[in-house]
C-alpha cells in the first residue's frame, strides 16, 4: 500500500515539476510590459471626467472583462422564492440574531437552492454586513451546532472528514479561524456566508449548479463568451443582495463583498458588476483576481486556465501564455469598483498570488479613484509587512501564509468603520 502511494506520489511530482519549475518567483525575470491606461479608451481617447469614465470607459472595460475574462450571464435569473429555514434571536450565547435563509431559483423546469447563513449583532438595527462565500459549508465557519449542513457536492478533503463528496458534522468549525465571527459582531457588523458549492460545484462540469438552469435547447456548456464558475459565484452574491433588500433586518446599502483566494476573485467580480455593494475586499485573490497578469509572477493565465478550466469563460484561453495580447489588466477590474471603497490584501508567504502584482494593481487602479477626488494607493513602494495603508483604496501585506487571519479582519473592520458606520 505504502509502495503504491509512493509510486503515485513520484508520478505526480514528475508530471508537475516541469510546470512548477516554470513558475517565476524572481522579480528580475518579470517581463517588461506596458500597464494599460484605465483612463484611455480602446480608441485612444483620454478620459478626464467622472462622466466620461462612467458613460464611456467604464462600460467598455466592463464589457471586455465580461466577454473575455469571466463570461456573460446568458440572461437574468431572479429569486423565485425564499424560505427562512431557521431563526434564533438569541444565538451565540445571546450575542447575535441568526437566520438561515434558503433562496430558490427556477428556470427550464430546473431548480437551484442555496442557503445564506446570517449573523447580526443583536442590539444594532440594520447593521452593516460582510457577505462572502466559504469553501466547505456554512457549518465550517463556526462551532455553532445549529448551523445546517449542506447536502451539495463538495471536494473531498481528508482532514475535514469529507469523503464521497459529502459534507458531514465532522467538519463543523474546521474553518472557524478564518471567520472572526465574534470580533465582527462585537464591532457592530453582521456576517453572511454561503457555501459556494451550492451555487456551482467547483469542478470542470457544467451539467450542474446554476449554469444548467440557463441552457438553450441542446446546449450543455456555456458558449465561449458565457460565464464560468467565478461569474456564477458572483451572480450568487448579487442575488443574496436582492434578498437583503427584502429583509427588514438588513440594510442592503451597507453590504461589503468579501472573499478569499478564488472567492476573492469572485468578490471583485461581484463588486464590479453590481454597484450596490458598498465596498469590496479581496483577500489573497491572486491571478484572475487583484494581481496583474502581465507580470507573469507566480500563477499565470496559462496555469490557471489549465488547472481550473471552468473558472473563466472559454474566450480567456486566448490569453494563456499570451498575456502580452491582453488589452486590459487586473488593475482595471479594480478600477470598476471606484469610487466605492476597495481593500486588497496579500500575505508574504503567498508568492503564488503575487503580492507585488496585487499591490501594483491597487496602485494603478487609484487613478480612477482620483477622478472622484478619493485617495488610493499613492506610492509605488510596497509597505512593509503588517503596515497597512488605509484610504478609499486600502492595502496590506501581512506576515504568514495564504489564509484569512484575525489580523486581516481587524484591518477590514477598521477600514469599514470609516465608510459604513
Ligand atoms: C489555487 C489557485 C488560485 C486560487 C487558490 C484558492 O491555488 O491556483 O488561483 O486562488 O487555489 O482559491 O485557494
């Protein structure tokens, strides 16, 4: 058995090492490239006013990212109905109001359901709220035994006790360290989370999730310009916001989209496509998120498209190992969030996500914030670890690994206090 495991391991190392050895972690090997100007239209017209940005440049950039990066939604799909599955006004030892709300969507005789877990600080009326996906089910973010366990498909994970793609109570609280629930509530914020696998299972299979509700006759995968999984997950956040508008306990104008890693790519795209989000947080989102693609540092467009072919639209493959040809870069995705507050965070040991590329993107996006008279990341010099810069565009790099820590939450809360309180 051990021998077999060893052989399998060596096989993977042999297969993967050429790929890994090509990964660039050397700043001196970053190719020279031109940073596409957010304030110059594709036709070369200079944008000097908010009006021109909003009427001309922003729509053309949004359209480019829609058709060539994340993919368009085939048509709109709104909430059919919702059900409060569970509610407790004395949750977490009396600290919070907890609600578990199931949204239902219907199209083509098919149904999709997903559940939002909501904690609200008990004594605050219409508190601002962080909304973000989790990777392994709502029950993993807290020890709270009342949190329902999703029956949706999940990636197997031995340390979480997930076998046969099924979530169980064994993983309750396993990700609690990533969600500073008590700190968030004590600071006067709510927290809402959804298991991303309920909206679209994270596998290269388009026969399930929200995609399969939306096909035309005889269609079984999205067209080349249509949505991949990141756009599907972003759609799920936007529909959660629709629900918040109907819930008298919530103020939908004070919702901050949060996400880590692939789910940080998702929060950015949600914030770009729906201006109702009051602010956006990208935690270690890396390639296809906050990091500049043209630097080809750490994960590249080629590697992400080959490892996760379902995340972006098929049109994005044109830029695999061909980042030079991209007429945009990710700072322009960040700029689509302007003038709303944006927080980009990196981790020192998370070189795969290219912290410098994430920082520079926040810097280059700031030009658009300037049009609105807002302050962004002004210097091109990266701050030292654990020395956050808090402006309308904020940035920090913390010590440690690819993760979400209490340090990250402490900063998100401080930054949010300056605009939603
Ligand atoms: C992989 C992937 C990243 C992604 C990360 C995650 O490392 O290459 O792009 O951000 O998974 O979501 O955890």
